[in-house]
C-alpha cells in the first residue's frame, strides 16, 4: 500500500537518507553519541534499577494480532546429564527456545518495514532474503543503548489512569507530557511514551492488549523528527494507534519512522513501575540502557 500523497510529502520532509552517509545502517542511533551517553550516566544518583522488559515465556502478548508470531516456547535439551555417564560427575542442564523476535519487549530493526522497493537509506528491499534475513539494516546493526531516558507519562499529564484503545496521540499530548515531566528534550534522548495500555496485560486481558490500542498518530511524526530523538519506545503492542486513523495509511508511522527516518523504535516496554518511580521522585529523566540481542539478519531484536 502506497502512502497517501500528503504522507508521502511528509516522508520526504523528515527523511534522514544520506544524513549519516550513503552506507549508513544505524539511523538515529547516530544521535546517541558520547555526549548523549554521558548525559545519561550523569543522572545516576541512587544506583537503583528498574527493568522494562516483559518475561520471555508463554504469557508474552501474542494472541494472533500478527500472524506467525509465537510466544517464547522453552524446552529442555538435557536434565542433570553427565558427559561421562558416571554418577557423581558434573551434570548439566540445557534448554532451547523457539519464539518470534518481537514476541515480547523488542526494538524494531530498520529493515522491519519496507515500501516502494526500499529499506532505510535507499537500500533495495531485495537485501532481505529468506536465507539470510536482513542483510542490510538488520538487528545486528542495533548497538547497545545508553543515554538519557525521559518518560512521557501521557495519562498522568492528562489526569487519566490510561488512554483508551484507539486513542490517537497528538503532538500537543506529547508537549503536555514534556511539560509535566519538567524537562527539555535534546537530540539523542531516548523517549519512553507511556499510554497505560500495559495495564490490560497486567490485568490478564492479553487479547485486549494485543489488539486495539492507543498510540502515536501520524501527526507526531514531525514532532519526533524535530526533536532528533535517538529512540522512541512505548508500552503498546502496535506502537502506533490501532485501528489506524485512515486505513489507506495503515502502519504509516512504522513506514515513515523506519524506512524514511531510520528512527529507532520499539514496543511492549513495561512502563508501569517506572511511572510510579518517577512520580514518587518527581523526576522523569534517568539513565536508560538497553542491549538488543544481536541476531544476525534479524528484523527485530528482543531486548532487556
């Protein structure tokens, strides 16, 4: 599906093709430079930590919303098995897992979405193959991230418990959350957008979490580009609003973020505990770290 004319024009305006060289496969990771990392490290005060990743098990939010995506299925390869066969010798336990790369908390590789025959930076979509996966802009090109993180708590800024499924987040909503956080965004920041949708998952409504959800609207694309964010992550299954505002522009935020902007983004980040931490401290900035699993040729990367 081609983008409608007005969104195609927007895609050209926000494009980062060539910005970091014609061979670049990192996109907005380039904005997370040494200065951005030092800004994050400088925020460490208490030495506490909070994981934002969902457990990798059969409770993962996969209920058929995306065909073929399966929750992590872990099975044992050996149980208390010795290599010698002799009792009393060292015995080992090993296991294996089958899962969709995007089964849980994950970062999208820039090759995750293509259109018009191209991946980010103009690489042809033929660089994604059945045998090798994404040979350009794959998950192995996503570096570990350490930067200043900023929580944009939309429900808190709006006086709500959570945003309703299908709510299209606007630039004005994001501005209000920035004001609520009492921060000024700078290039290379990692923004975590909380909608509160994760409450459905924690409440046992995995089906509800997996389908209609609040999320970024196409109107936020320019906002993200203007702030030169290193990465944008949220607490929903789809990332952008679902159902789409316009079925003629289905998944347009993914299309423009990944293919045109090279914008690092990810889904299923559990921001509920972080929101409580930030509210308790009255501080919405922190040192953010994420280490994507470097699966060669992957189109997404599980992250912890």
